[in-house]
C-alpha cells in the first residue's frame, strides 16, 4: 500500500525540497528531500525549522 500524501507549503532550497503534510495519524510533519539524481536524501521532522535547516546544510555526496 502506498502512502497518499498531500504536500503543502512546498519550497525549494537548492536541490532540496521542503514540504508539510499530515501523517497517517493526523499529525503535521515536515519533510526535506533532495531532488538530485542518485542522492537519496529524504528525512521527516516534527517542526518546519528543522526541515529547512537540514535543507540548507545538505551536501550531496554524489557528483
């Protein structure tokens, strides 16, 4: 079963996109995901500031 998430407040910081969504239990979560090919960086956070900080400090290891 796939997760059907509706992302809102999507912003792009460099190659990383930060978005807000509700998880399956109705809690607000924030995610940061790198869109660079073969990078694979994606994490979830409880607050928006942490997700944006992760996006600003992320460095792709793949070149």
